[in-house]
C-alpha cells in the first residue's frame, strides 16, 4: 500500500507542488532579506523553512523505505542522489 502511494500520481504531484512553492518562497525570502539587511530573519520565515525541510525529509524517507538501495541505481538515480545530498 505504501509503495502504491509513493509511486502514485498524488504523491508525485504533491512533491512537485512542494518544490514549486519552496522555489517561490525562496525568491520571496531572498527579496525580503535583501530589502532589510540589518534586521534578522523573521520567525515565520524560519518556521516555513523548517516545514519544507520536514516535508523533504519525509519524502526521502518514504522513497528509501519503498525502494531501498534500488533508490540509488534506477533510472532516476541522478535525481535521487541529488535529493539525498
């Protein structure tokens, strides 16, 4: 059941959506930091970064749980290695 979920369209779409949202967040956070170089990063920005990081760790964990070592030697091994680093 877990393998079907991880290999399924919903999980893939969720991961792509998270990557896109994170890209927009990084652009917005970078712009905010450039505009206020003297002030510290807000707590909200840090919390959002942690949420993205937790999502990516869970994604990696689920994929490793399903694929095991095949995760590093399949057709997506380049991207998977990049994700793991």
